[in-house]
């Protein structure tokens, strides 16, 4: 009897612990948590491993504040699970573009509700996936408070903020061509971090710039700040044709999903769809990856990495 009781307790206690732990989680964890959401589902990006540092390297780098340059992980001939996930997302976006066909480039803005959702990572890699397929693509860093996308091109001193403030007269002077970026896309970085981001983005020069770029590219990606934190995304929204709302697994609260649906149903953001980012398993693919994205918000706050980092 004692052995039987011990066996039962040995099974029941761990099972009860794990059940209680899972039931207390209130964040979105997988696609099944989005099954009752009215907002269209564009795709899922699994977590992606990055090489871990050994103990000695971590000790040597401890306390260092230097920003590490992120990298695009989408490759032309790569067949790993995360590249395939971006290809599926690319196909879905192309289909959405065909439904909303118009003259000039298709403008895609990326937003999120939480800092650290990985919207810059998705903007950089999805735009690269588009370029790999032969689309003329440019990405613009409109998160001028954090300039996360600019890290991919080593944060040049001149960019979109300098053009909108009138310090640069010709928009062509702020475009970094793909030959200089080392990427497959052209990039317009942030440039000088302004003291008045919302007022700067409200400038009619931004709409004029987008209109000029529409005639030169097939896709224009706008990396925007999170919604609800600042008003920038709402100012930029009328310029976009499609909105990618990034939901980070294990970060975004399920209780906030009705708010996402309210954005969609009110047409606050054009043709909005959800991308589920950083899932612990590859969904239909059945592989596990590790992914982490750091995001500090506000002047003076720093993050070690903006995109793909160690799990």
C-alpha cells in the first residue's frame, strides 16, 4: 500500500503542478489561442536559434552595453524551418497585395502592442524575402525613437528624420542602396533621433516621399512604433495598404485580443492581419527553435539586440 501510494503521489503531484502552471498562463502561446479572433491570420514565425556564448564569453561580456548588429536570417537557398515560414508569409502577403491592387508599390506597415514583439525582425526578414523573389523592395525605419531597423545598416547619421526636418532636401540622399547595406533591399534609416517624433512624422513630406517611392518599388515596408505607447502608428496608418499586427507568443495577453479585433473591425489600420511570432514550436512544421527579441523604448534606453538572439 505504501509503495502504491508513493507511486500515485509521484505521478499526481507533478501532473497537478504542470496543470496548475499551464492554467495560470494568460498569454497567447499558439495559433489555437487565436481561433476565435475575427482578425485575419497572415502567418506564424517559429523561434529561431542563435549560437549561444560559452560561460567564459558571457562572463567577459557581462555588463557591456554595446549594441550588437542584428542580421537577416532569410537566405535565397536556405530550406530551414524559419525560411520556409517566411516564404509562406510572403505568399500570403502577395495574395493580399493582389486583392488590393493599385498603381505603384504596395505599402506594408508593421505594428505591435508590446515592445519586444519582433516587428523589426519580421520587417527586415519579410522585406528580404520579397526581394529574393525579385520584387523591388525598400524598408523605412519610422520608429525614430528606437531606430531598431537602422541597426541592420549600422545606424547611419543621416536618414528619414533629417529629410522630414528639412536638413536633407533630396530624398535620394537618404536611401541606402542594397549594394551598400549588404542586404537584398534598399533601406532608409532613422538618422538623427529627433526631440519631436510625432510632429516630425506628421509632416506632409512623409506622404510625398511615399508617393515618390511607390513609382520606384514594388513593396515599401514601414517599421513603426508599438500602438498605444505613442501616436506615431496612427499618424502613419493612412499611408499604408496592409498592416501586419505582430503578436509575440508568451508575451501578448489573451485578454487583449478583443482590442485587436476592435482595430480590425473599425478599419483603424488598413487590411490588418495578425502574425504570430516566436512560437515555441513550428506549428504545422513540428520543430522547436529558440528566439528572443530585445526592445527598449524611450530615449536613452538600450537593448543588446534587436532581432534574432539566443534563447
